[in-house]
C-alpha cells in the first residue's frame, strides 16, 4: 500500500497536502522550511512519512550529485522530526551516512529537536552521546550540548563527548580567539567542568588540545587553565595533582605523556605535595624517558631534602639502571654518589645499588658504575664485597681485571682469561609455515573472506586460501557458495579500484562478486563492449599489481566459465613457494579431468615452483602429456628461471656533495645494484612464454631508474605478497626494491625493514643487493626498523646465507657517506650481540672498520668500536687492523682512542 493511500486524499484535513509539501521540500533540499512543515503534522502523520523518507534515503545513497548532497541534510532534519520515538530518532540522526558532512550542525535540525518534548530530547541526546567508535561524529557535539544546557539534564560523560568538550572548550563559538574570555575564565563558569574535567585525565589521544595555546594571555592554554583552577575553581588542587600523577603512571602514547607532564610541571607541586605521592613517582621511573627523567629529578630533590626514606634511592636504581637511556643512568649514578657523600653511612647500600649497572649493555655505563663503586668502596666496608664480586660477573670482560683488583678476587674465572671464544648463539633457521589444508566448506570460505577484508594487511596464506576456496567451491557447489557469501557481499559490496590505486589482496572480493553474479568478469566485460581499463587496473598499476590483477581477472572468468576443480598457483607454504611434487600432481589432476589451466594461473605457478632434483618428481613430470604438463617438465629439468646476480653500477657522487642532507639519492646511486636482463623465463617446448605481466617481474632493473616510472611513489610499497610472486628470487627482489629500503636510513621512511625479514626468509641466493638493503636497515632512523633488520641479520646468519665481508664493506661506505649514522648502527649491532651472535657481529664489523676509521671519523664511531671490541673478545678474533692501530696510537684519552686501544689489545691477544 502506498503512503498516499494510507494517508487518504481528503484535502479538507490538510494531511495529504502537508505530507506532500514535506516530501517535496526534502526532494528539493529546502532544509530551512522543514521545521515549520514538521510542526504542522501530527504524530501519526509524521510516522506515516517515515517509509517514504527511508526510500528517498536509499535512492539518494546511490546518486552522486550536488542535488543528492543537498537532499541528505533535508532527509536528516525531516527524519529526525518524524520519528516520534526517541530510539528511532537517535538511530536516524546518528547514522553513518549523515556523519562527516556537518549536516547535523544545521540550525534546522536543532530547531526540530528543540520543538520535541523535553523527555524525548533528553533520551535522544543520551543515546547519541553513548555511541562509540565509528558511530560517533564530532558534529553531534553542538546538538547534544545545546539540549543538555537547555534542559539541565545529566551531563554525558562518554569518552567521545568528553574529548569533544576538551577540543571545543576554547570557545570559538564565543567569538574570535584572543578577544574573549580566556580558557581559564570559561572553565570556571562552565557547568560541565566539574563533571567532565576529571574524565579528561582518563582519555587517550588528547595531546593536541592540551598542547594548544589559544592566545598569549595567561590562562589561555590547558596547563595554565588547570593551574588556575587548582587555586580557585570547582576542582581542588590536591585532586588535580593526584589525577595528573595517576595518568602519567598509567602510561599511554608518548604525545599524551608529554602533554600531561606539561600539565604537572605547570601545576608545580611543592616538595611536600610530591612527598605524598612517592609511590607514583617511583612508578613513573618506568615510563617515557622524559617522564622518568622528571620523576627521577623530583625524587633526588626529595632525597636531598630528607623527605623520603633512604631506601627509595636504591628502589629507584633497580628500575633506572637497566634502562637504555644513558642520560638517565648517569643521573641515577650521580644521585647515588651524592647521597653517599651527604651521608657516608649510606655507602654500603649505595655501592650495591650502583653495582646493578654492571649488567648494563653499554660498556661506558659499566665503567661509570665501577668508578662510583671504587670511590665509595672504602666507606662501604668489606661486608659488601661478596655481593660486588657476584655482580661483577656481569661486567664486560674488558673490566674484569680492574674489578678483580677492587674486589680482591678473580672475575670471570669460568672463562679463563676472558678472551676465550664463546660459542655462537643463533636462532634456529626458520622453516616456512605450511599453507594448511584447503577450506573445507562454503561457510569457511565466507568466514575467511570476511576476516581477510578486515585485516590490514592480510597474510599471504589467508589470501591464497580464500582465492583457492572460491574456485574450489564454485566447482563443487556454486549455489551453496553464493548463499554463504551473501552476508559478506552485502556488507562489503565490490567497487572498482580508483584511478590512483594498485590492485591488492583485498580485491579478491572481485572474484567473490563474480561468483555471485554481481559483477561481470573482465572477459565478459570486454565482450559487452566496455573495453578499456580492467576494473582491477589503474594507470598507476605497479608490475606486482598487474600480476595480481591478471590472476584475479582470470579467476573471476574461471568461476563463471570452466569452473576448474582448484588453482595451480596456490602455494604450499607462506613464502609463496609450491613444492614441485604438488604442482606435478595438480597438473596430472587437470589432465585426468580434461581441464585446460588458465594462462595466468600456470604462469604464477611456474614462477613459484621450487627447484628439484628428485628423480621421481622429474619422472612424474615427464609423464604429463598436455602442453602445460610438457612445459612444467621442461621447466623443472632446466631449473626454472636462473638466478640473476647483482652487480654494482659505475657511479660516484661528487666529493663535495657527500654527507649533504639532500643527497640521499646520489648516495643511493653510489651503491646501487643493477640486475642483468632476463629473457622472461624459459620457453616451453611448444614455444610457450610467460605472459606480459609475469615477464615484467623478471625485467632488468636498477634502483635509481625505478624511481622514474609511471607508478606513483605512494603505490610502490613492497609487501609479503609481492615477495611471494618470486619466492626463489629474493636477490632480484631486493635489487628492484632498493630505493624502498634506502630512505629508512636518512629520510622519514618507516616500516620498510619488515619486508626485509620476508626476503631473508625467502629462497634463492643472497647477494650484493640483499646485503645492501640490510645495511640501510641496520642504520634505520626508527627503532622498530632497526629491530626488524637485526631479525633479518640473524635469519641470514642462521641459514648460512650471510656474507659478513660484503655487508661490512657496504656498511663502512654508507657510514663514510653519512647515510648511516654510527650510533644507530651501534644500537642495532649491540642488540644482535646481546642474543649471543658475537661471531656474526664481528664478521661484519671487522671488514667495516677500515672505512669507518680510514677517513674522517664521525661522531658515534667510538660506540661501534666498543661493540667491535666486545664481539672480538668473545669470539676470539685475532690479527691487527692497521686503521685501528693508527687511531689507538693517537695522543689523548678521548673515548674513541680508548675504545681503539681496547680493541687493539684484544686483537693482539
């Protein structure tokens, strides 16, 4: 029954004309007229409008035009006014398609809401304020705020509402900033402040508003406003100090921690106030470096004033002396020594606390702690010697002799003279994870597809199992698969990729849509006359995206046409490799079923199949009779695509440009790798060749040239999926991706080293390109990249693929060029050595030292020498290095000279 029929046609009542006027105003986007039109309707008439409004909203979603944009605001206002129930109104107003466009800020909406009963208003804003995550829109805040202030109802205290109050409390609605009351003055009179301000200390992601200064007047920033409220306001000073300290103890994102620390320092608690929160201050010693430094400084001051127990200094030392930040450790040792000077009777606990730093990974920290112990040892007495001797076992062997003299007993006796070689400790060589059994039911395929679409990024195994499952279950029972996929496709309908996007694993949704008949496969697309760009390819498509698009396009065609029993190119492990016996068996199954494999599927499988010399596998391949089978047999007999060795390009930057911040790419060219060209893979017995997309993966490449390409730089993002296309050719992949790895060392590139671990675990030779990529990442700017590079280093070493001499020479050149900073490299190698891989660390540092010391010695090189000396001592390295000897012979007692002398002594035996 139509809406008009339901309402009737009696013109005398005005009901139909009123409804028609409302709907016409919505269609034309005449939003300002809607409050009056809604007010003219009774409750039943408003409810009767809802079906038509919902249909208009559904139609409007599918239309992209200026008129449709204008109608959305009108639909929002009309729907809000026509819902007589608060729950339905809140759902309508808070819907996702009304968010993000500022429609909810339209005065017409506020007018319609204000015209409703007060109980309705209160319930609606209560429901809107309680919405979480993607259901909340910051645009809702003015509407909710207006109702709360007008009705005097309870102030909502949800996280999102509090966060928006925090951002809007500067009062832009009160006039231009700087010409109105300060933030402090507004907070003092705001009735929301007593309820919402305590909740601010419980929020995350609040650094930006807390750091903002709205004018130069006192009290017009959050830290100053809170300090003012502590003196005169609705919340007392003691509560603010307590909440701020509790927030810092809780931790959180670094920006938030710095913001709340600024609040605390502006509150400026007195020593007596701090003395009441000693436990909070001790807990803060384990927080962000700047927070820990503040807590340490306050505690040291309280200790000097006699406001805390002496044991607090020892308790603090147990936390701080194991931190990596040397500034904090030095300050802690200074605090301990000052405490012993003020009160000599504390010397015993002080030296035992300082001795905890004997286990610090940095040799200079160990030396400083040993100095503190030596200066206070006489006053500490002999009672502390047994514990000091035990602690000294953690010292670097370079300090054993001095510790033995101080403590009157040999140190490191279990290691003889301390220079005997340690056994190399490396992690087990990683074994690729098997892909697992195929998905057994259509329901599993739908479940895994939904999980894949939610993952960012999805794993190689997840993608390949879903793609194979779509093909496999279309062959078995297409109707059952379509039924299982329906909820997933309803929630995530397929959309063609944009003009500036690359094909990616999430686009397997295209195959699912083809299975369900919701989109034509690419071949049918062309046959219908829509020739041109594939829905999976843009003008910016990378070679890897083109390969993925070719596979998905073909799979979408196969599930609607030939429906093969399974795919050939599904890997057998997570690296993308296919066991040769498995691929031979799959092709034998195709021949038995008289199925012709898809060209892209076969090409992908050939590039993935593992080389084999197993006579049984080769004999089984020789028995294959189809053209694809004969090509596979020849491929396996010939070893597939031969590995292409990398070689250095002949290029050198001008000496005057070295170490310049703007010469990253010149430095890259200095050490670029050129991959010799390939013929596109072996030709089959019948003249078969790999498809164009797959041949592009084997083309010659040079990193400096790969930047000059038609693909946009933001699409050039190597992933595990890219590596899985050529799982036995990691060296060629590293050569092609070298300009992806290089900027991690001296630019803002972040996260690239994670891909390096994937290459380290892949197959094929590890040559110059892979070692050069590792060199860049060992000197990466961000700690997480350095950690990943250490993982890659240990994986290569465990597999026996690491060439320490090559890696060391490349590191030496990169440091000399200024691309890799010595201190960052030292941190990486210290982490590698800490795992027990001393021989591995020395294998690359030894060859790097001539370049590191042969020219201008850069800041941080002393730290590398310290790592080298420790690694050489523990692995028993011997033999002089002229550059080390030359530096060690310089006059003076700077750290560089001292570390060079220590290394010279180790190498001399």
